[in-house]
C-alpha cells in the first residue's frame, strides 16, 4: 500500500499529471476560485490509490467481491468488481492517501482532433453529493455543465441483477444510462464503496456526434475515477484508459477492446 512517504505532493517528479501525455491525454487537479473560474491547484495533487489495501486512510475506496470492514463501529459490506488503482485528489501532503477534499479533475485531450467519449467510471460518493460533469467540444469555446440526478424520481428504466442496477432517466442531458453497484452499512444501502459508470452520447441538435477536447469531473466530497472509455475515430475499436492496471506512479496502460465496462 501507499503511505504518506510515497505522497507525490512532496516530490514534483512523482506528479502523474502527464503520465499518459504520450497518448494525447494530460490530467490536472482543479478548483473553482471565488469568481467561479476553474484554476489549477498547486497542492492538492492527483494520485493513484490502491483499492485493495484494507486498513488504509480511506477504506471507503476499497473494491472487490464480498468485502467487509468496520468504520467507527459501523459494519460496511461491499460486492463490486475489483479496480486495483484509481485516481483521486489527495487531500494532504502530510498524510497517507485520502480523497475527502473533493474538487475538479480535468482530462485534456491534447492532439487537437478530440475523442469520442463513451463513458467514465467513478467510485465512492458521499451520500447526496453526486458528481457534476463539464465538457468542451472540439472547435467550441463554451464549457457545458451537466449531471445525472439519480434521485430526481424520473427513472424510466431500471434493470440489472444481483448487486448491479442500470438506471435511465426520462430527461438527462448527454447521459444515456448509469450503472451502479452499492454496498450496505449496518444492513442498509450505502453509497460508500459504491461503483458507478456513466455512459454518454454527445450529439448536437442535428444528430452529429461531437468530439470532446476537455472533460471535467467535479466532486463536492470524496470520490475517485476508476477509468475512462473513449476512442479517437468512430470506426475504430474503443481505447480505454484503465487505471486498474496501473503500477503506482510508474507504468502506463492503454487497453484496446471492442466493448468495455470498467464496472
């Protein structure tokens, strides 16, 4: 597992912001200033967190089958697909891994042509603090904000089986469906250790697919990114940036599959 001595906030050379730059992707830890402008953070850095290490700073980021731990007297059980390493915004450079600070993660596709962005996987939201997404399309200046309000009561389709739920809303800009796996806290459903995958369809009013040049995830509290699913050209197989296969702050992994789901 990772400790505070491995914290990349202490060592500039361990920054992972440009870890996948050779694949045309750069990442940043961002925030909104008092004027509402999105700016880069100098101290709250991105970090890869090992979701298989029990007893770390952030047990609510654990993933795997039939997992269980006790937190402040509460028994939390989860049953999810194992994710290995996930991307977090590290709260403090003086402690071990902890994602509780929240903030904005920016994914910048740098080659100018953009990508077809299919889905994103996320892990562990605090209850009532669902993510906000922002997207900028190639050739456009506006940053568009949207979300998927799974608690708004307009679910028109619900499927799945076992611990997996697939939700579709009557009206949800750009999000075609959301798949989630949740656990229990003292026998009641909880969003701690939960996995979610959001599937996107970025078309204009004429039905033309728009490529993405920048994508942002705004977390109001704890949360992590398990993987991105995107492709550079429509006819080609999907290119998946899988964080699960990463070695900590070292090797890169860009898998290619015909179809994918990180959750």
